[in-house]
């Protein structure tokens, strides 16, 4: 594990994170107190604020019932999770130790102590790999498991920028936000976009996503300022020209990767969770939430299988209950993870392009209208308490917008979300076809009637 203060840790992906109902439901299922503590560190965002090329603003609420997603700093989240882990008596944390190899059958980790320059062997009962997109545990699993594996990079990169806090409203007062802090701000420009998420210190973390070729053309200070001013005229003065150039030169330009794999386990020895198993692009804000949901789902399956964490398995033997629970996790979770990975990829087009189109606004308005006809609106608060003991609910009833299902209904699995959204889209397509056909038939009838009248009344 890296030291939080290390240069390597500081240079990792630092897109602000959005934690929503799925992530909070998972934390609450494991430790309700921790969920309350995390909520005290977040900033609620009730919708998107769209900035057009002329600087005009349009607010697009996420939910008609006022539900929100929450902005949280990646660094603060890592620190908070580390504090929570250190508070548990039987957890020990080792910094500057790196896994070099794993013998799963002998339950042995080979670890390099990078600070001391020493190699040590560590024996384990059960190995959980949550070591990110470039997971060592996953690579070691691939030596003993017939793992289907896909990894690909999209032809877009990103770079982080910083929008400073604004001046205090009165001398000696606190800094202010330069933008509305209760929105996720988006500057959609069809093939690229800028986003901004609020921080507790009144700054905004901005992230520019653009095709790799576009970044390659930004090769001088003059080009950067000219391009940024032409595409984000209201953002440039808020960030500041000098600060923008410093961020461009100092901050790393990073790639965007997606990973799909299966299975996620080996016998009763190991399992991979989070980005280790399913790294996804960040455009649905579900990477963190999905990883936390992995933990909740696995915990429930372990309890359902009556796995005893204190049992001692004789050397060379297998814990059949644990092996069965892990097999069920791999089998039942895979469809959900593929679903959210695909949704995240598709949402990039929505964020940088579709949100500006009339067809998107019409579909969103129609979804909300049909959603409002539901007899009762189910919110995250209604379903979260039950998710400590069951993975997901049965098929949801009524009309539900896609974003609502993904973000505010943690009781609906990602794969169920995709199936229900597909059925609803088919209903709308059929309705549009019948409406169009009826309109054409009506026009044809009127035309025929008019011609008949003219012929009948001819002198």
C-alpha cells in the first residue's frame, strides 16, 4: 500500500468522485455510523448545470423528488477509509509493501518491502484483491484461472484543472464559490467536454476530457489559451490564464481504460473486487458506487452460505461453503458489471453531446411525465434499510427513468436496469410508430375525402 503523502499516490487519477445511493447503501449495510460520517464530508449536487458556448446556463435536475448525488474528493475519501480501517482492532496496514507473486494453492504472498529493500513471504487464509485497474492479484489469478479478460483504452484522454475559490463577500469573511456548488457543471462540446465538481474549500476540481488528437494539438501556451477561450469562454476567466497553463504543464495527461473479466474468484482462496475486476470509464459516476456495492453483495452471499470466518480449514482442504459463495458471486455479479460498464461508456456521448439536443430533452421530459404517473415514488431512503440482508429487489414496477434506476435505486441491479430501460424504449418506439401511422392514415383519409368532395361537387 502506498503512503497517502507519497508522490506516486498524489499523481494517481484524481477526478473527483460522485457517491450516490448505491455506494451509501453499501457503506450503511456494513457500518451505518460510517455512512453518516461520510455524508458530513460531501457536497450534494442536485443536477447538471449545462454551460453552452455562449456562456448561457441551463439547470437539468437529476430527480424530480430532489434526490442528489454527492461530490467527494478522492484524497479525502482515501484518508477517511484509511481512518475507518485503522480503527478496527484486527486490521493492520502496511505501507510501502508490494506484492510480487501469489501462490494461491499454498496460500502464500511474496511481498517486497520497498522501504527496507527486503522480500518476505506472508501466509493468508483468504485473499481479497482490491488493488485497482492494474491489479497484481488479478494478474496472478490469471495464472491459475481460465479467466476471460478484455482491456481497452478509449481514444480520449483527460487532464485535471483547478478553479480557485472566490473572494469573500466581506473583508475577513470566508472564501466563496465561483459557481453554484450544488450542481455538476458540464461544458458539452460534442466531441469533448469540461466538467467541474465542488470541493469543501470552495474550489472546483475541473476535468477536461477530449480526443487524444485534440490534446496533441495543444502544444503551446498560445494554442492552449486560444482553444480554451474559444470553447469555454465563461470558464477561462474563472480558472485564470496563468493557473490554466500551470495545470496543463504540471498535471499528467491520463488515459481512460475499461476492463471486463470473468470469473472473479479462485476456489476458496481469492476474489477480486472493484477496479481490479471491472475498471470502467467515469462517465456515469458509478465506479466508486459499484465497487462498494461489490462488497455489500459479497457480504450477503457469504452470510447466506453461512461461511464462518473463524473456522480453521486443514491444510490442503477446501472450505466448501466459501468456495460456493465465491462461485455464486462470480456467476451472479458478472451480468451487472458488464451492464454498468457499457452504460458508463454510452453516457460519455450523452454528457458531451446529447444533453444539448432537443431529442434528449424531449425524452427526459417524457420520462419524467410517465414517472410522475406512478402511484407511489420509491426513493433511496425507502429501500436502503432492507439492503443489509438482500442483494436486490424483485422486478421494479411502474415507469422509471434510466438515471433514476442507476443512481437512486440501489435495490435494482444494473442488469435489471438495462432490461427495463430497453423495454421502456421499445414501448416509446412502438407508440411513436403507431402515432405516426395514425397521423399518416388520418392525413390520407382527409386527402381522399377532400378529393371525393371536389369530384362529387364538380358541375
